[in-house]
C-alpha cells in the first residue's frame, strides 16, 4: 500500500494569539503546518513549544508583499489556507492604518491566488467589526453593517469588508472554495500583555494592582468567546461539507457590559484595584452580541466555555503560571 499523503495547512498570522492556538489544533490532527507571519503583533514565544516539532515551519514574511517562492513554487500541495494575518487590537491596527488596510486587501488577494494555485480551501478570519456600531441586535449575518468609512477604525473594518468582497468574488468566479468567519471578541492565554484590548488590559492591571481603565461609562457591551471555542469553530467552518457558503458569525452570545467584565476580573483576581474612567474611543461600538444560529445549524457549533472559567485560565496565564493554567478546568 502506498504512503498516505500528509495534509498541509498554511496559517497566515500563525504566530498571533488565535493563530498559534489554531496551529496547535491542526498539528494535533496530524497535519503539517506552515506558519506565515511578519511578527508585527505575533511572537516567537507563542510558538516556542513547537521548536522541535518536525511538522511545523515558520516563514517570516509580510502578506502585503509577493508571497515567498517556497509557497508559490513549492512541490508540496497546500490543502488548506487560513488567513488570520492582521493585527486585531485597535491600538495596534491603528498604529499603521495604511498597512492594516493593505494587509487585508492585498494580503487576502495574495493568499486567494495561492489558494487557487494549490486548489486549497481558503478561510478568511473576518470580524464582527464589519457590522460597525450596529443598529440591530443581536447581529445576524444578513445585517450589512453601520461602519464609518473615514474614521480611525475604518482601516480595519473596511479592510475586512473588502477582504470579504474579494473572497466572495473569488467564490462566484469559481476560482476555489472559501469560507468566511466573522469572529467576535475572543480572549485567552497568549494574548499580549500590551495588546490593548479590554480583557488583557483589565487582567494585567488587576494583577499589578493598577486601576482598571474603563473607556466611557463602561456601559457598552461585548460578548467574549474563549479561544478554544473559537479554534473549534474555525476548524468546523473550514472542514464542513454542507453547501452553505455565506459568512458565519463565530462568538459567544453571552453579552455583558464592560464595567461588569472589570468587576468579574477584580473578583477572580482578588485585586483591590480601583477603576479609572477614560474617554470612549471614536466610533467604539455600543453593543455587540452574535446571533450564532447559522453556526449552530451548519457547523453544529456553540461555545462551551463559560466566561468565569475562561477568565480563570487567562488570569493564570498572565500570572506566569502557564502549566497551572492548563490544569484549571474549563467547565
Ligand atoms: P493577533 O494580532 O494576535 O494576530 C495577528 C497575527 O497576524 C500576528 O501574528 C501578526 O504578526 C500577523 N500579521 C499582521 N499583519 C501581517 C502581515 N501584513 N503579514 C503577515 N502577518 C501579519 O490577533 P488575533 O487576535 O490572533 O487575531 C487573528 C485574526 O482574527 C485577525 O485577522 C483578526 O482580525 C481576527 N479577529 C480576531 C478577533 C479577536 O477578538 N481576537 C476578533 C475578530 C477578528
Ligand atoms: N475598553 C476599555 N478599557 C480598556 C480597553 C478597552 O473599557 O482598557 C473598551 C473599549 O472601548 C470597547 C471594549 O472595551 O468598548 C472592548 O474593547 P477591545 O479593544 O477589547 O475590543 P473591540 O471590541 O473594541 O475591538
């Protein structure tokens, strides 16, 4: 009997928070994983545990540039391409807005062309930000969004919207098979301490006894999904064989106010920090909660990890006790 061919996946953005967890999950399935990353917000530390993994390789490259010849001319066929390359935190993606926009538009174009060349299935990590500051609640995939195209968040929001457009044009032109995930706020171990998002800020502030910063009155809502649930959703989306090809929301519908998140972090860390109020950033969405009925129906997916359980693991991670963190039960 001939040797079975190895499944090879490319994870663009694989050194980042979600991408590194996704790479772990793909390797656990027995696949070979190529991580392509420019290390803008990603870190080698997220991948250090894979240093001796023979089925894992890193390509240090920027998706806005022509892709490395090793990919475009490689003899090894890529079966799956996950495009997660793009800084996700507002302060990071706003630091160089032009590069953020091009990462989404040019980067997605380069990776779609690669998918066509390899006949690889392609998944785009889009975002709930395509809904902007939503006028409907919860957000369904059929909602077209309420995005300010000229504001400071536009480089990301409009970049992802254009990336979705490219992906669906590609599909309509029968150039390949694409799947689009609209990811809602995701948190967990391996977020950067200086990431700037509310979960990592609140935890690092509480652990160092600093005041927790709340933007605005803290009455804006978000719905936070633990990273293991998100990775499970992304895998199911990539692998499902149904005919459904629209974008699919992935997120945890458990919605809470930002000030209540801060209170939970204080309770779970036992910190005595106070709270400092800062101005609400421009165009900050007021409410956000995914309607996940399509993910439930098409992917048989729903999040399993409750916020307290996920926060406990994330807190342990930020306390520097990664091994103990892995042992904290998620249920
Ligand atoms: P992250 O910043 O940790 O990861 C992004 C990765 O992409 C990093 O490793 C970064 O170095 C890399 N990258 C950025 N620009 C690149 C470029 N031009 N070329 C190559 N690599 C590049 O963010 P994350 O939270 O892991 O998010 C992963 C993906 O999921 C992103 O596309 C993001 O837009 C999307 N998403 C995340 C969330 C969330 O809450 N975490 C929500 C919605 C969407
Ligand atoms: N936020 C906050 N304090 C912080 C960081 C963020 O109150 O230290 C608020 C932010 O204004 C937003 C919410 O928390 O209303 C979620 O912000 P985050 O950057 O985590 O994700 P976003 O949903 O904005 O992409």
